[in-house]
């Protein structure tokens, strides 16, 4: 037993290191790393090296656990101010858009592929959602306008929940017991309940952690991630949408005034990467190229073409036209509907429920995901330039880290003047911070100095700012305004701020 454990540890660590190194390759190629990880799983699987893994129930459990962590990472690292204007479109895409896509793909599956209605609806449901892992890992490396990026991130974070509920209902036969409008009401009710639970726990967790001085900074990220998992499990136990709960809780926590936010985001990103690696390698193990036939390949290619060229543009148009979204943005949103792990994960649900034809559906979806990710992933940057939604050269936002100073009821803020920030060249006196807040130290080229009012900030400077807790929010907002708009930002508020 001990020898087996040591061998498994060696193999597992080797696979993990290989997967981490493969991130650089996938990044340069503009591909979601899922393809590399899926490939590793296939190589390890029964068709090549010979590792046996065909437990659909275990795959289902592990896949959903990984997706919870991926959604938590996405929410924790999403800027609410950035996606808030895009939320109406994101919500429509994740509900009305998903429904439109399911309808188109179900009709295609039944009348053109000859699937029975149960499998046709499952085909539409598992292929409808965009993949949060693919969106968060790929689109954040493509310089997009805030409205487009916000819409895609909001959609990918929210559309997993309704499709999971529908796939589960169809696979278990629950959909047969209710009319479509009753089923729709149940789905909407679970989404609202899950969202409410996530928001309440997110706000409660932020309130508690913002007022407790933990003995080690490394405990904050663990506690925050634990709150996200509690939101998922709590909502699931209460028959709400766990996926909606975990994303809303993480989004709430990620945008709260918590200590060590940068460390929390870094920790969440690391956990998210680990979850992606384990998830995709496992799904690769579950795949079996020996099962693939020309029907699977042909049906997967045809389904992907209908999804990409018909269902997705129609879904975007139905949601975007009432909001008067420009056609160039609609075109890019249509092309950027990345599918990845989520369709494959959802395809394990009918496998676990022993739905007739589920194995063929799983193999078809795998072909669709792999081929169209190869087609869409590397072209996103070119598509952004073609449709005029690229934001190349835009100033980067301000990233602020905070640590509590309990004895004086204040926070120590650590920030960096980013490349492209309009804080470059601004004098300390021109920052006009709220009363009581001040820059205590500037670190430039590794050398620390106490700034004067005439000290001019430069790119790459690291600033330590002490702010009383009651004005911390105003201090951060002021620093962000300067970073985005320069020294004249908010000049009309000068009378309410200290000189």
C-alpha cells in the first residue's frame, strides 16, 4: 500500500508539473489550456498508457467539485464595477440566450441527427452554456473593451446553473412529471434562491472577515474560499442553485473591502488552475478514442457548426438587440462563445443516470468541444481587432492590497503604479486623499523613501498608504480615479477633501 501511494504521488506530481509547464505553450498559442490537459488525460488513458477510468458517477462528483472551485475563482477575481454595466446583457445571455440555444440545437438534433427528443434536448442543454474556465483563462489575456469582457464573464459565471438544472431534470426523468412552465418556474425559483443565499453569505462573510484579525495572513484566502463552498453546499441542501450561490458569494466577497485581497486573489487563481488541471485530465481519462466512429466525428462537426454559426448568433441577437448593443459587439460575442469543460461535465450527468444513448452523446460533445476550441481560441485576438472591440493600450486598473492595523483602527494599503496608469507623473500633493489618509512610503527601484508633497510618482512605484478605516473606501476610490483619469480626476470634489 505504501509503495502504491508513493508511486501514485510520483505520477500525480509529474502530471501536475507537466500540466503547469504546458500553460505557457497554450498561452502562446492562444488556446484554452483545457486542450492540453485533455490530451494528457487521453495519453494516460486506456487507449495509450492504459490507465483504466470509466466510473461516470465518480467523474460526475469530481467534476462538479472542480467546477465549484473554478466558479469561486472567477467570482473572486471579477471586478464588479467593470461588469455591472454589462450585467443586463450577461443575465439575458445566461437565461434567454441559453433557452434560445437549447431550442435551436434540440431541433437540429431531432430532425437532422435523428436523435429522440430526450437526447436532442440534452444535446441542446449540454452545449448551451459557455465555459467559465475557458472564458476566465483566455479572454482575460485578450485586451477587450470593458462592456464586452464584462458581458462574457457575467454570462459564463451565471449560465452553468440553469443548464445543470435542466440536464438533471431531463436525465432523471423529473421533466416528464411536470409541464414545461412548471419546470421553468422551478428552475427560476432555484436560481433566485441560490443567488439570494450566495449574496447573504457573501455579505456576511465579508462583514465577519473584515472585522477579525486572524493570526496569519494565509488564513484569509482559505476562509474566503470556505465561505464560497458553504454557499454552494448550503444552497444545494435547501434545493437552490449551488452554482448560482457560489458565483454570487465569490463575486460579493471579491469586491468587498477585505484584508489581503491580492493574496486572496492569487490563492484563488492557484486553486482554480489546480481544479482545471485535475478536471480536464480526469475528463481526458474518461474519454476513449477507440469508441469514436465516423458518426461521432461527423455529427460533432455538424453540431458544432450549427452551434457556432446559427444557435450562438441567434441567442446573442435575441438578447442584444433590445439593449441596442452595437452590431460589431454582437458579432464578437457570437464568435467568443467558448465551450470547454462545462459541456463535457454536463454530458457526464446522463452517463451517470444511464440514459440510453448517453455514451454517444458524450463522445459527440467531446469532438465538438475539441475541434471548435481549436478553431475559436487562437482567433479571438484577431476577431477583437476585426470587430473593433479591442482595448489595446488602455490603462490598467489599480490593484490594492490591504492589511489591518487593529490598534489604530486603520488599514495599510499597498499599491503599485501600473504600466499605463495615469498616476505616473502626479505629485503626492495632487492626490488629494481624504482627511487622515496619507502616503507613508514610496519604494522605487528597490529603495524606500518617505515622500514629500512634491514627490512625483513614477511607473513601477510601490506605495504604502495608511487610511483610517472609515475613509478607506474613499481613499481607494480616489486612488483608482487618479490611476484612470489623471491628476484632474474629480476636481469638483476638492472642497470635500484635504489638500
